[in-house]
C-alpha cells in the first residue's frame, strides 16, 4: 500500500497577543491508502488543529510554520496558493466533517438548499445535475431523497450527521477527516453511524482520520492510533499495539484506565490529576512531566524524541529509550 | 439503605403543542406527544439510580418532572413520605432546595463576571440561609472542600474562566451542595466532557455521595459510566421503563431485547474489531412519541416480535427475581445475550 499522506514536522502556532500557542509542535505521521488513523487525546491536545492544518485552513490567528510539510499524493501542499488549494485539494482530495457541524446547519433553509450551496462552493454544475448528485449521496448515507425538502429541526441527530457526512463525500475525496462525528449522539445511533462509515470506506475506497476523545470508540474504528498530548505525538501504534497489550506511554496507559468498561465493574476510575499545560509556555523536558507518575530526572530537562520501539510502534518517553 | 426517598407512580407527561395557523386551516388535529407515558420507580435513601435510554426516550422530561420544572399530566411524586406532585410556591421552593440539579454545561450556569465566592454565595443569599456573611463564607469553604477544590481559599477569588473543565464541574457541584440538598438530579453531567475529566468528575461525585450520604438520579445514554457509577438502573424506551434492577444484573443478564440492543452498541477498548461491521439487534430510529406503536411499544424494532406483541395489551413490569423487573412478554423464549 502506498502512503496517501505524509505529514512531516508539522508546526501550527496560534499567534495570540499573549504569545504563540504551540498547538502543533513537530508532528509527523503518515497514512496509507484505505487506512483509518485515529487521533485521540484530551481536550485541547491539538486534534482539531491537526485536521484543519491538513486542509490548510487554520482558524485565525493560526499559522502553519516554516519547515512543515503536508504531502498528499506526492505533492507538498504547504507552499500551494489558496486558489490552488481550493481548486485541487480541499474537498477534491481531502474533506472534513467538522466538530459539531450537524448543529451548525442553518435552521431556515432546507437540507437540499444547504447541500446545493456546499456543492456550488466547490464546483459549478447545473442545478439539475447537482440535485441528482445530492440524491445519490443521500442514498449512500441511508437517507431517502425527500430529506432534501426538510428543515434541520425536522431531522433527528443521527439524520443530520448523515447529511453532513454525505456533503463531505460529494467530490469524491480520497481522505476524509472526521472530527468527533458521534460525540453528540446516543450509543445506538453512534453504532449505526460507525457501521455506515465502514461501509462508505469500502464503497469509495476512502482513507479516514478519525478524531475522538473516546478511546473505546477508537478501538472499533482505527487501524492505527495516534495519541496526542499538548501538541505532540505521545504514542503511535497499530490497533493491536495499543489495545492488544499494555500501551507504552504512561499517558496512554492512564487514558485507558480512565475509560469505564461495560463488562467489568471497577470500584474506582483512575483519572489523570491536573490539566494539560499552557501551550504558550509548555514545561521544559517532557510536556507530560507535571502529571506523570513515573518521571526520571531527564524528563524535566530534555524533550523525549518520538522513537520506534518495534516496527510501526513509536513512543515519546524517556523510559522507553534503551 | 431500604428507606424510600423518592417515589414516582404512573407518572405521565403528554405535550399538546399548539397548531400553527396553517395547520389549523388545513384541518389538522392536535397531536399528543407522550414524552413520559406511565413511569413508576422508587429511589432509596443513599442510592445512585440511573435512568438510561436512547435519545428521545423521555429521560430529561422525567428529570424535569422530578425537579418540578414542569407539571405532570397525571401520576404522583412522593418525596420523603410527602406527596409533592402539586404544591404551593413556598413548598415548591423548599423542595427545590432539597432536590438540586447538576447541569450538563456547568459553564453556562455560572455568571462569568462572578468570582467563585460569589457564584457559591448566590444560592445562600437567594434562599436566605446560613446567617451572617462570615457564616456563609464558612459554608462556601466547606462546600469547596467537599468537592476537593483545595485549598479552598485559593479558589474563592478565581473567575470561572480560570478553572479547568473538571474544576468547573466541581464548582457547579459545590454550588448545589451549599444548600444541603438530600438528592441531586444529574442529567448527562459528563457526556460532552473528555474522558479523563469525566473519570475525575464521576469519581468526585461518588465520593461526595458517600461522604454526605446523598441520593442521586443519574440520567445518561452511556451504559459504561452507568455500570461504574450507579447501584440500580431503569432502562427507558419511548416514555416507559422496560427493564429495571441492580446495575450489574441489568448489564450482565439483560432480559429485554431493547436493553440487549443498548448493550451491544457500546464500544469497548479491545483490539481486533476494526474490520467488523457490528451486528446491531435493532435497526432504524426510535418512533415518534406522537405516534406510539400498539401493544408492546418496542415491537416495531424488536427482532423477536410476534403478532401477539403488536396486538396484546402492553406488558407491565414483571418480577424476574433478585429485584430484576422487565416488560417483555416473550422473555422466556428469547435467547440470552451472548
Ligand atoms: N483560534 C485559536 N486561537 C488561539 N488558540 C487556539 C485557537 N484554536 C485552538 N487553540 C488552542 O490550540 C490548542 C489545541 O486546540 P484544538 O481545538 O486543536 O484541540 P482539540 O484536541 O481538538 O480539543 P477538543 O477535544 O476540545 O476538541 C488548545 O490549547 C486551544 O486552546
Ligand atoms: N416541550 C416539549 N414539547 C413537545 N415535545 C417535547 C417537549 N419536550 C420534549 N418533547 C419530546 O419528548 C420526547 C422525549 O424528550 P426528552 O428530552 O425527555 O428525551 P431524552 O431521553 O432526554 O433524550 P436525549 O437523550 O436526546 O436528551 C422527545 O421526542 C421530545 O421531542
Ligand atoms: Mg477538537
Ligand atoms: Mg435529555
């Protein structure tokens, strides 16, 4: 399998009046054709920022820093102009289902009108042809064509999420970034949407980046898991490396212990005391050191590199450096 | 722990929305939305009781009825041995002090320009409690300690935006504890919060409950947290309870096909499931509460339904032993969950 995407030394800083928020600091990973990569981590660790960086649309005052590379299908898109990105990359090659998008549908317009607008933003086509395309894609996500004439408040949460997913697929992208696509839904609808995504992936030969803070859900969806902490990758491994045995980074271990299990009654849930650090002045050494239960001296002075400990399994922790 | 604190009997809430002019002209009939349609349960003193069900099953409406934020169409609510279904203003205010609600979004319920001290003093001032200011501050410090925001003095002068998500939820909890309630109603208090904060909050709420001997009604669609957090669970479907019993019993030995379906849908952090399309026992979405199916209201989605399920009168909750109740007429014939 070819690498569809290669991200190298990606840095994205938000240049605020208080200083630069280092939301992504030297992030590198790759994604193969047909693969699903999961991004997990606590709120604020940089998951959404990674997603929008790949579309080259950071929210202001965010900026992709020099030295960053985002190579899709062999082309580095970082130097491309906005016009080129809009014409050839965004929605054509990479699209995104934004966090909370289902709740951002405009209440006063029909679903059909909103889908037409999305389509027109990216490609001009005759209305009749566009309507046919919309109907086709509503079908792909399991919705009847009448949905076009309905208003958002007439749809359930699950149906709205299907509409948003259909809109991300119109222009046959190769990679779809899904940012918390099921967080606001109940478990049954969530399971239905996950099944749908798996089917769509096969039908259209898609690759996914699946963003969530739910480690249990990630286990069911992603071939490889990238655990992020404070704008950096803490651990990256295959599904089996993360869930099949104990993961290696203390942060991943703690996150898993904080996940309540259905089939095992526990008396206490472990949680990680404290909060993620300020990203304007992150701690020296390992960014996780203030919350880690097994630090060594080096953890406070030097930043641990992301090293490969076995094929396909990378960890940024001094304890794993032999 | 066998004294009943709260009992609801055959509680119903039927909404009848007004017709729009266009609907009236079109000769439309008023729709009756049966959001809660005959719910009965008791919560014991010191118990954590979970109300579980998918979106639209009537959990929040039940919570609002219990908070007396809306009036029931019929049925009764008894609290501490007293019928509180319909009460005068003074009694209602007293009840609302004893039964407090924890909101889903703690940030929205706090005035951003208030320091934490003022956020916590506010309920004491509204309810004219705890004497002079020094005594009130004393109570505020105690509440902060109860939710482990220590040292409490340090938090008094902070503003809500200077707190983490977990600390904000702790503050919101402290605010409900200030009035010495007997019971807390928590409607999806952690569903939008990331998992480490979620674990922190559930842990804290459980400690507070143990320390102060409180009673909780915990509303959620998340069975994994319910297993960890609750003593007993009631599973709701389309306005009615279809299964009820000890949390472990309901999750390990679910009887009702709906409960089995809810359990099957829960994701678990195990390897080897990526290439599997999950078999979901039920398909489609929950029907509209304006149009409740005949007979057993679950029959339209039930994989085991027969004609009798659609035609016979709706099954009432039946006792399967061990305090485990269910409302499935075919329970002896349907297979156990794997
Ligand atoms: N427009 C912005 N200006 C300044 N800082 C920002 C901006 N957007 C995000 N940040 C900061 O960048 C960091 C990463 O944010 P991001 O939204 O990527 O996190 P996330 O992992 O998606 O979190 P969540 O789980 O809450 O969605 C956070 O510290 C956040 O406060
Ligand atoms: N004021 C109202 N007027 C009309 N219908 C209502 C009203 N409040 C709730 N409903 C309807 O009653 C049903 C139950 O709603 P409720 O909010 O109690 O469900 P829930 O179980 O809390 O769902 P969720 O998990 O989505 O919060 C829904 O179909 C809802 O649309
Ligand atoms: Mg995000
Ligand atoms: Mg609700």
